[in-house]
C-alpha cells in the first residue's frame, strides 16, 4: 500500500482563515473608530472601491426588479379578478335592465294602441304556453275575480291575439288565432271585402270565403268586422300575404313569439232584435219618409172639388 505525502492544504487553509478573520476584525474596528482622520480614510476607501463594484450590484438590482415586478403582477391580477367580478355583476344588471326595458316597451305599446274609447281593458300576464300540435292557446293570470268573461278579445301591443275560451277564478285560457278551431269574421281594407279568418295550426292563418278575391292584394290591412258580435269592429289583425300554396293568408300583427302581456278587451254585446217590428215606433205614425206627389188624375179631381166646394 503506497504511503501518502505530507498534507499542506490543511495548514494553509487554517492560516488563510485566520488572516481573513484578522482583516475583518480590523475593518470592523476601523469602521467603528470615531475620529475625523478615520472618517476621511473611510470616505476615500468607499470612493475608491464602491464604483468598481457596480458589476457585482447588477444581479442584486435585477433580483430587486424581478421581485417588484412580481408584486406588481400580483396586484394587477387581483385587480383583474375584481374587475371580472364587477363585470359579471354588471352583466346581470344589464340583463335585468334589458328585460325591464322590453316589458316597459310592450306595456307602452299596449297603451299606444288606438281602440274604441268605449272599450275598456284588463291587462294580464301570460303564465304558460299550453300550445301543442293540435291546440294553440296560452294562460293568463286574470279570471272571473277580475271580471273576465268568456269570449272577450285579447290583444298584445300590436294586434289581435285571440279570444278568451275558458275562465277560472284566477286564470283564463286564450285561444290564439292560429288554433284550428278559431273562426273570426274580418274586413280587408281598403277594398272592404268581407272574409273569414281561419286558423290552421300554422303561423299564417288563411282568409276564407272572400267576397271578391280579385280586389284583395298582399299587404292589405285586415281588421275585425264585428259581424255576429264575435269581436268589436276595427281591431287590427294583420296584413294580407300570399302563401306558398297560392291561398290568401294573414301575416299577423301580434308578436306570437314573445307573448308576455295581453290586453283583454271588455266588449258588451249589441242589443239583439228578435221581432220584425221592433225598430218601428208604436202607434200609427203614418208613412215614414217624404210625401209622394199626386198623379195628374188626382190633381184634376182635387181641383174640381175645390171649385164646387165639396170634399174630393
């Protein structure tokens, strides 16, 4: 086994540690000396040594910048999260404001609809759409306690929607114009042609039994005629449209896609005339209208009677 040589590293390391310790202690004591001359020497050493150590301060400055940048990023991240939460709240308020604006516009539209001044109304909220493939109807939150009567017309902010068909204590059912059981007499303006609006479970009910189809054009205005006392006259239903099957149909004025509020019109039936002579006033009033002129023979007889002084 080979022998190891003398170990010189350990004594040298001890000597260097001792020297460094002595130098550090001397610097500490020198830095603590309270003397003008020592202060001048310290300032001179700092001016001589510190500027040459700028390269050693660069990593410290970089680390400081990174720490401050990270802190700034953390603050920005917190602000971003706070702004996101505020934005979500604002979106919720925006949706609520849009819904209120839509409801307000629909109510204003109902108030601006011009109908007969004698017709009063009750406004109800659409509770549910109970329409199906074979029935088109909606439910309202008004009933007999609000004075609703079966058969009254209902309108939205634009036009006719349907009629009341079934009334409960607090709810009522509205059969829409698109229901296959709906039959409404209407008038096409400006020609004045009478027709029957019939629902066929589609978005465009057709106009049937038109008196003179040649006088009806697409775009003509369609209103209720009031015949039969079904609906009051003059309620807007929509405009004439030509269907793909070639039949005259109705493009409805009411927005059936967004039925939220409906106005139920209080209509009172007209006085029924059951007897033929009801309109003639009682008693013998004689002939009604202008007096018919006498014939030449009657005029001659009247002249002769006047000349002889006798009655004709």
